[in-house]
C-alpha cells in the first residue's frame, strides 16, 4: 500500500483553501492533512506534530505574516519540507527574496489546476532521483532541471486520478475531428455523459498538455464563463 504524501495548506480565506485542497486531492498520492489560517498557528502546529508534512502550500498575505518571514522561518527550521508559494504578490524584489530561500515553486493567483500538478510532478521527479541507490549522472540532473518532461504528465505513470485513456481520446477527438471548436465543462459533460467536475478534469488535463487553451466569455450577469479552445483554432483567431 502506497503511503500518501502529506500536504499542509496555509491560507486565511477558507474558500480559496478549499479550492486548493480539491486540486491536491485530484493528484494521485497526496492528501491534505492540515488547513491553517495564520503563521502563528502553523509554527505551533509544526512544534507539536508527530509527523512533518512533505509539502506546504502557503500564501504570503496572511494576517500575522509580513512578506517572506514565514517562508524564511520554515526554510531555516524545517529544510526537508518542500514549499510552494501561492500568492497574488508580483513585486519583483519580494519574489526574488522568496526564490532565493529555495522554494519548490511559486504560483501567482489565480492559476490553472494543471499548473499545480506540474509543481507536484517536479517534486515527485526530484524524490525519485534522490531515492535511488546509485550515484546520479549528469543526464539525471539535466532531466530534473532542464527536461521539458517536467511540464508534462507521463503516459506510463498516470498522475491525475480519474483520467481514463479511452475517455480522454474521445474528448480529444471532439476537437481533432472538427466536431467542435470550443466547449465549456457543462457542454462536455452532456456530450460524454459525465458530471461537470469530471468533464472539467479532462479539459484541464488537456490544457496542461497544451492541447487546449482557455478563454473567458463575459456575459451580462454573473461570473465569466471559461471556455476550452483547441490549440490550433485558438492561434488562428
């Protein structure tokens, strides 16, 4: 039985934290074990826990934390924990300071689900590399730091739960055979007879594969609607 990797989320907005947790639970092999709201709560939990998390997802804008102070604290006292920052902050000096601390990744809000999948795949690739018993080669390190496969989901090792290859091919054929140029998750769910969340999972997967791109359609009321567009069609428009 495979042991699930533990993920802690530090985010003061419970709605955003729930979205991030749903994204994590869609990734094979990971589970959210703590949802924390403040830096103080996080530090106290780390002092008392019997099992440190493998990964921490943290915002920078939480009530009792200023800039990179919490990330700096975590890197200093818990160097084995991988940190992924998820923040709306784009100030160049702040981000430089964060990157210099040695984080695993930095995601700017709002972000697509597949972008978080890429960050977790980078973690898994690094984990596999350093668990091997032999010495590493230059090719091993090049595959970690420079390979384009970092940005793709490996066919031989399914990464996202709930992706059936047969269904995936059906979805792709809808676009490739020119049966449609663009779809929403709701439209796809009707075509393949699935729930909207399942349809969205396939569409987001294909965005991550650069097979589809997204665009927002603004109506007269309510939130904008996300449409998924075949990559070749999108570039022609």
